[in-house]
């Protein structure tokens, strides 16, 4: 960090914790950026002349006489078209070995969109995955996380969707990614047609956890530039938001805040909402869609992180291994896309909503039948048929490696209805039965 | 603004997120509004605690860039709402800025806009006569606000008995024109315009008395109106884990409920959900008046990404607007989604103030705050004999879906209707996911309501509803038995009992909020269907085995659902009804 003449320099820290330090300083602005012996830090508390800084890369090895330089600026980033195809760290420095490029500095984590200026999301995003397109249809401008156990292939699914989605930019915010996963993302975008579209902000497990706190703001401010200034369709991938929230709790504990549920800060909801709400459809056509990952521990969705996330995002997609076909599917019961109503049966075929619901109802009946079987009860004729339906439905439609157009998904589901069930059992509006039950 | 508008000034001495401490050079008042001068903009805040000459304030916007020593001006006034014609159709933020008047796509800091239109002309008709004695809240005249008789009242802040000196003649006026002059007990002359202000944290109490609710507040939602009715001026809450249908249910209420005025407060929830209202309400018709829904609606939107302190204020702003319309003798509905986000805003601030935390780190007086808020709802009797009502329904978002958490527990103590959304029902797509058995309406114990229902719904209504409820309870017990003993382990009668309860569930409880016809069921139609179902519940059918039971009930459920999707008493409806009769006749004869 170069010193500039007007910048104030201090060299007496009064208190150092694992993530913060305190010193006496004047004329400092709230949320201003500073550097402590070259380490990036941000003002998080000012009481009189006592300023508390959050040190992103950690305070290990800092001494009480460290040099502190205040920048006089809130967090900013040189954002521009030159970023395309590049990967950066939490501070916006390139990590891909190519040189630093200049651009106009823009404030990171700026103001919110006026809700009356938002446009209701209305463009379908297709992924080829039936668990999404058929049952939990996504819409541009939506924000939705995958809820997944740590051992599930969530990053693979994320990159597959990113490559199939028809968007102008893909912005990857990696938090606590293993180096291997970073390389995986990088090479899959290199191989796919993604290279010309990708921008990555990466914090790996080798970096300090507190640094992660900068990643989503960087990614989303960049997304805002492309979506708002350039009217582009931007897809933001945030993985893993659980590790982001963990970093929030580290900092708040260091600041002696009273923790609420699961040792998370009481402001967790607002902290996460501030990020996720950056998803938007702008009036001039640009949009930001956020696909995130929230890893669960032991599948517990009542934990504060997934719980608050679910209250903020527009649905959630559960990854689950379907035992009957031993493949990963998107769980039709617990997954939900809250914006699907805006497109299904409108941008898609009019039988879509009813076919979707009927298939899920039958799938639920199959789950009941399986429980019966496990408890040693005899199965009725209906139970047997619905089990067959469910197996075919998982294998031919739901499995994550199946890639279909939505019309094909609908046709195949009708085909399975007819193969195993009666019209009453399927329970779809007569007009659709008349149209699709024939052939 | 010049300095003499302010009661005193001060300097910032500490900044912790959106909590700022200011050392004042004069007397400071609890809950007064202050402005911090930042980059030539006035950023608004509120005093939430005082300690000697230090004011602990919450800032209604981001504090980024705030510095120690920054000038702060105190106004001496509490946060106030502007009340006058033109509130309806508006979209406000939590501090009542008109969001449509804000420039640009992004909300710029320090931007403020006036909530009403000063140039619009309203057609005024006088009500009061010169010489009349009046009190605060009495009607002086009225204007037509989108077909709603909007009363211009004696300002709520005026004290004592006043005398009407003059009332303007029928004509078109702007809100700031004088429409009446009054004289007070001291003989001072007071000019009254069509706009007045009121501190949002205090209830408007210009009425004679609060009455016990007695009339059904129709919502068109079967599981509410029939099984867990809410009354005009009543209170209810909707707790449920995420995705269980709280917001869809609130939107359905906003669209269909029999209210003359609807105030919606989107409190710390998703921006896209308010966008849905902005987009749809101007197009949808009010089923009762045929006017556009937006014309009876006002929205206070402080979504989750907007400042937290303003979120806390938003519920009071909305309540005050609702009370204002109630004082005109109107049937008002206030919907808040979600009151948990409001409680969380209180928690964030309480933690920053380092107050002693209660359960889950919420403030100790959370219960009292919630109960005070709910108590502002109610049916009122005005001095002129008219009645007005404010029905309040809030959602609660329990952490981890746990109904014992502090916000749910505190709300349960005060709200009279409990519409419990069940995760299991939502997972099974049995919408609305209101649990028919766990939910309750305390109004069913009100003698006033029992009498009302006899006259306005039906002589045997309460008995019919009880019969349905008991069948549901029985069905649930039988279901558990079947699960333990297996399909073959119980008699066919058990299956019949179970399927009778499923019939109620599928045909009556479940209701498709996205189907134009099914979404909204009138009371006569609810009665018609309930009676039809009751006949079926009381019929004995002959079955050989449980497969036959299931097939039969699936068949009649299917037909009954087709009736739900058809216009009431239309040819289509009657056609399905006849088909149903045939299917039943076969089974009864056999
Ligand atoms: N009455 C209903 N009919 C059909 N679908 C519903 C109904 N209620 C809820 N849903 C579905 O559930 C989703 C979540 O509902 P929502 O009201 O947003 O939940 P919450 O506010 O409790 O988180 C909706 O997007 C919709 O798909
Ligand atoms: Mg909701």
C-alpha cells in the first residue's frame, strides 16, 4: 500500500483480538478502509477517539506498534469490462497470474434498489434439470440457494447450471473453496463456452476466514455494474454461504456482541438479506440472479444459517441421493421455487402446473408405500403401481444427469401417468386430460 | 433548513453500526427525531435512550462515512405520519416517504419525499355546521377518495372542546387549503386544512369507546371463515416456517377480504413480494366494488435490504394510517408481513444499547411491545354513532419453525386468532397449509358471534361446522391407527372414516390461491358446499374392501374439486353436481 501525503498514519494499537484491533485515531469515517502493516482492515466501531478495526486477513503476528494507514474511503473496487475471464481474491487482486488492470473505482456494498423501480421477474431460466425446470422453475432476478450436505456435488451442479443457462455474465463468489474446487470451476469454465463470461472472486481455505466477508459484496457490486450499467443478464454463484455466515459470527463474537441462536449474530437475517436482495430485474432489461450454496450440518435446516436463508431467498433446492436409483436428484418435496408461478403455464405449456403437482403428489404416495413396505405391511395394487411410477419418474426425469427440454419433461410425465395410473388417480383438470391423455 | 427550526444541537461521540451517540447542548426528548448533517445531507434518526445530555439514537439510514464530531440537530418532535386524502394507492417506505417520487433506480441516502400530493384537487363537501361544538376526530367534511368517503376531521392533536367558526363550501380544494376554522376554549382561532400529522408510536384515540367484535370479517378463505373465523376489528396471526404460505395467504387476504381500506406493511421481507403487489393490484378488481384493488390499498414497504431502524418504524407508520381511516368509520384491514422482522430490528438495537437480554437475546419488554401494538386494533364507536374497525393480521416467522420461540409465544398471548401453518401440509402441497385442528379462533366463544352467525349465515351453522371439525379430528386418529396396524389390520369402517376426513381436506380446506374462482369463496357458497359435504359425511356407504373405499372417495373428491373450479351455480357446476349424485346413488344402492 502506497502512502499518500494526506493519509493519516498511526502506530499504537491498544488492543488486539483474533479478528480486530483498537487504536486511538481522529477524523475517521465509519466503514472506512484502512491498512495495518499492509493488511486490509475496516472501521467497525468508533467510540470517542477509540477506533475498532476488523482485520480481514487476521491479526496473527501484529504488534502494538504496527503502522496503521486510513484510506479515507469506503470499500471500493476497480470495476469494468476488463474483468471478464479473470479471477480475483477478496481484495480484488488477480490470482490467475495475469497482470493487474486499471478501471474506474466504484463503491462496494452501495445503496439498495428502490422497490418501486424493480420490475417483476418474468424470464424463464432453463437448466435442463427437471428437478429445477419442471418442479422448481427458476426466473431471472431470483435468488435461491442449494441446501446440501457437505459431501454432495453441489459445486458440480452449480457449474453445470451456469454453463447451460443463457446469461451474459457469470460471477463466481467462492468462500472457503478448496483450491481444488477453485481449479475445478476455472477449468470447467475454460472448457465450456464460459470463459468469455466468467469473473471470479475467490477466497480459498488457504486464506483467512474473515476475508470471505468481502467476497459477496465484491461479486454483487460487479454484478450490479454489468446488469445496471450494461443491461446484461448476470448470474451470480455464491458458494458456500454457510462459511460466510461462520465468518460473521467470528467477528461478532470478537466484538463481544450477544449471540442469538446457534452463536450467530442477532443481525444475521439483515446481514444475509442485504446480499441476497441484490438479485433484481432492472427496468432496462438487465438482471441479477443469485444461485447460492448453503451447506447443512447433518441435514439440519432449523440451524440459524439455513433457517434465516430460507426466510430470505425465493425458495431452496435440496440435493438428495435417491436411494431407489442411487443418483442425485433435487428433492421434489422440500424444494421450492417461489417465483415459478410467474412463468409456469405462461412461458411454458399450460398443463405444466397441473402435471407438476400431480407427479409430486404421486411421488409422495410412493414414499408412503415405501414406508409401509419397510414396516412389513402388505402393499395394495395402487401402492405397487405408484412405486413403479416413482422409480421411472426418478430415473428418466428427475436424475440430475438427465438433460431435457421442458416439453419433453411434460410429455414423459404424461407417458408415465398413463402407463401406471388411472385418470382419477392422477386428478388433473378435465381439459388437460382431454388434450394429453390420448396417444 | 435553518437552525431555528431545531430545539437544540449536538455532536456525535460514538458510532456502532446504526446506533449513534450524540452529546446535546440542550434538553433532549425520548423518541424525538434528529438529523445528522452528513455531506450536506440531513440523515434522519430517532432518540431511543437518553443519559444525562447524551442521546442514544438509531439512524434510519446507513451510517457509512459518519464521523465523530458531526453536527446533529434535534427537532423536538416525535416521528409523525402525514394524514390526508391521497394516502391510498401510494407506496411508502417505513418513514412514509413516497417511493414513487424518489429519483433514480437506487435509494439515495438522505432523500426524502412528501407523502401526499399538494397540487391534486379534491371535491369537498362540508359536514359540520358553523356554531357546532366539536372534539378532536369529529368530522368536518368529506372528500371522495377513489369512491371512499374520506372524512376531514378535527385534528387529533387539538385538545378540549372547539367551536366551528366556518366550514368551506362544497368545492374543489388542495390538501393545504383551509377547509374550516375553529375556535378553542381560549378563544384562539385555528385553521384546519385537509392534512394533519400524528406521532406514529401513539394510538389515535378520538373515539367514544372500543366495542367487542361481533360481525364476521369475510375473507373468502374457507378454512378461516368457516372453521376459524376472524371478526371485524379482530386480531389474528399467522406463524409458519419459511415456505409454508404466510405471504401468499396475506396477499389473498389483501385481495379478497371485505375491507373498505387495506394497509399492507412489508416489514423486512422480500422486495419482489411488494413488486408483485405493485404490479398486480393496479390491474385486479376489488370483488366488492368493481374498482381497482390499488384504489383501496396503501403500502408501506420497508423490505429486508432497507435500513433496519426504519423497518422498526414502518409498523407504526402503517398502524397510524390504518387508525386514521378507522376514525372515518371505515372497515380497515392492516396486514403486516412479518412482525418477526420488526422484533429482530428491536433486538439488534437492544443489543447495541447493551441492554440486559431476554430469551434468545430479544429485549426483555418484547411481550409488552407486541401486546401494545396488537391492542391498537379493534372496533370503535364514534361520537356520531358510526362504527369503524381495524382488523389486524400479522405473520410471524418462528426461528427454526419453533412455535415456542419468544416472538411467537408473545404474539400468541395477544392475538385472538391463531392460523398455524404446518410444515407437513405445505410439504404435501395442501394449501393453504393452515392446520385445521391446531389453529383456533377465540371468537367462536363470543356470544355476539354465535348470535350473528345464526342470523346472517344459518340457524345450524355452528353445529354443522362442529360436525366437520369432529370428523377431521376423528380422521386424524383413525389415520394413526391405520399407520400402526396396516391397511388390513383395521376394518373397512376405519378407512371410510379416514377418507371422509380426506374429503373435507381436499374439497373444503384446500383452496387454490392461484385459481381465479377457487381462490375466493363467498359465504353462501361456503355454506352450500359445507352442507353438501355434511350430507356425504352422514351417508352410509357399502364397501367390500378398502381399495374400493379409496377409489370411490378419490372419484367424488375429483368431482367436488371440479365444482370448486366452476362458477357457483353455473351449468358447469350443476353438471358436476349431477355427476356426483349419480356416483353416490350407485354406491348407496349397491
Ligand atoms: N394457497 C396456496 N396455493 C398454492 N400454492 C401456495 C399457496 N400458499 C403457498 N403456496 C406455495 O408456497 C410458496 C411459498 O409461500 P409463501 O407465502 O411465500 O411462504 P412464506 O411467506 O410462509 O415463506 C409459494 O411460492 C407457492 O408456491
Ligand atoms: Mg413470506
